[in-house]
């Protein structure tokens, strides 16, 4: 299904993007020097100087867009998501282009041209992709290279697939009907006519000129799969199977090929390979810079804790981290040394009388969390991720909240998506888990930077920090 779509669209997208970005580069030169909004004061450079970079622009953009997953096969994104991905890749390509021209060229290209290029290129790429999608939809409506599809099964997956397919008419799929296990009991499935039962699949394919069969059986119907495939194993139709496991897919699903054997991967961490390396590099660089810059503040807080309450300056507490492994998380001590002697492990609450005088201020401003920068440097935590919890609470929550343990598929963080959205302290656990799973499911380097910015922008003071 997706392979047919991408065989056409991916190639067309590369050509369109290359032509548009090249045209945007040349148009930027013309607008800056021949239709200037700001007066040109440093002379008019030769057009050939800029035109000579067109091949570099063309190749660089196609390569960067490809590396950023814009042309990734076997994936379909809704229009807005595709546009965001495209514009983000355009920004990365623009930064690479500026760096290359600065390092390897003695000639300094006009900043005005680069600004024009960034804006015009973004508009051209976004508009080009939209027009390509509209054009493809128009062709599909006229029946150009459309494919007849037969659905087999009456599982919830069928209704889910139908709801998704209506949003992608550019795929060119004409759904002819459905086959069910017992046609005598069912006349229609999700508005589609029932054409027969599983035993009639070969006749239905021939009578309706079916090009593609999509098998979506419920788990109770799986024993029928052998009989269905046996009847069409020597047919020329494309066959795809949708496993009835969508309720178990929470943070992602992928298919791997292990020496010809397909493996279905559920809820894998998105942070593998280059992604994990880039995130770890960012953690090390940013946390090291923060420790250096904040060292006077760290020393001042340590002295204040020691002077006002005696005892230890740092408080080490066991927390659950990546893949459920425990580690010792550090904080500036904000409570009495015997704070949990009588109560055991409990959450801090508003007006908590276990806090020391300086501790109340540290907790309200989140300054007690600063020693976790050393946890980040040691690799126990990340700057951004779900907040780590104590083992006693993890054992309790995993039995009460669905998918709770999936938040441990990435390293825990000093700040996270839940925290910048106000879900911290003694607030709704369900909402916090939803935020954590959203972060894991939608992880990107851009999202990490956004969370760090929001953490700084909103400040460390929060009404739920106590």
C-alpha cells in the first residue's frame, strides 16, 4: 500500500523540492539586489558568484531532507505533520549551508540573500508539497492509477483503517468491500458492503478485479488465516496483514527484517543510534556548562544548607531510571535529617512541616534539583525526560496506572513535558503519564530544545513545587 504510493511520490517530491529550492536561491539574489526592501550599500555582486552555488544548494537540500526522514519510505504523515517535518529539515539544511559557505569560502555571501532564501525556501517547499498532494488527489479522483482494495475481517482494526484511509485519498485506494467469517450474520462493516465470507475470497478477487488484499482479523479469527492465504497464495494480488494488537501499541510500532523473517517491534524506545548519541552529547555539553556557570550559586546554596540546618548538604535518594534500573539521585537537602523516620516514604505536600527554613525556599524555586546536573554528567539522567520516581511509588503506580512503566523507555530528566505543562508535585498522575508518553512517542531534538526553553522561560517557580 505505502510502497506503491512512495514509488511515485518520493521521486516526484525530490524533483519538485530540488527545483523549488534552486529557484528560491536565485530568486533571493534577485530580490535582494534588484528589488531591495533595504538599500544596498556594499555594491552589487556578480550573479555568477551566486548562481555557481546552485548545484551545492540542490544536492545539499535533497541530502539533508532525505537524512531528516522527509522522503522516508513506507510512511504516510498527515499534511500538517509533513509540513512541520519539511520546514524543520529546511532549517537544518540552511544552517549546514551557512556553515559550509563560511568555512570553505573566502567570499562572504549577503546576509540579506540568506534571510530571503530562508523565508522563500520555506514557503516554496511547503507550497510545493501542498500542491503536489492536491495534484495527486485530483488525479486519484479521476481514477488515475487507482487500486481496488478488499478488506478481510471485521476486527476493530478494520474500522480504524477505514477512518485513517479517508484522510489520504492520494493513496488511490478504492475499497470494494469486506469479507467476514460469517456473511449470513452481517450485511455491512463500517458502511462497506459484505461481499461474502472467507471461503469465497478467490471468487471475490476475480469478480471485482481486486489489486490488493488487506487482512485484518480479530485474534479470535486468526486460525482462519491459513485457509485464507492458502486460497490466494498463487494469486497476483498484493497481500498485507494487519495484526489485531493496536491496543498494545502505546509509544510506537515498527517492523524489522531479520534475515527474511519479519519482526514486529512494539513500544521500542525512539532513542537509538545517532539520536541517542546526539541527545547524550547535548546533555554532557549543556550540563557541564551549567555546572561551570552556576558553580558560585551551587556553593552558596551548599553553605546556606549547612549553616541553617547542619547535617548533610546533599540528599541522595534511590530512584528508578532507564529500563527500570535504579540509581541514586542527588538533591540539595531541603528537609530534616529524620523527615521520614515516622511516616516512611510519602510525597511532599503543601505546607510540609518537614522542610527546613532554607529548604522551603529551595523547593519552591526548584533550586534543590540543581545537583542532578551531576546525575546527567554521570549518565544516570538526561536534561529532558520523565521525572524519576522512587521504587516504592513505582511499585504502587504500575499496578494502578496503565502503561506506567513505559515512561522508563527513555532516561529520566531534570525537566520534562509534564513539568512545563504544570503537572508536577502532588498533581494528577494520569495527566503526568499522558505527558510522559506523548514525549516518548513524539520525541525529537526540537522537542527537547523546546522543553528546555519553556523551562527557562516559565522559570523554576511553580505553584505545585513544595
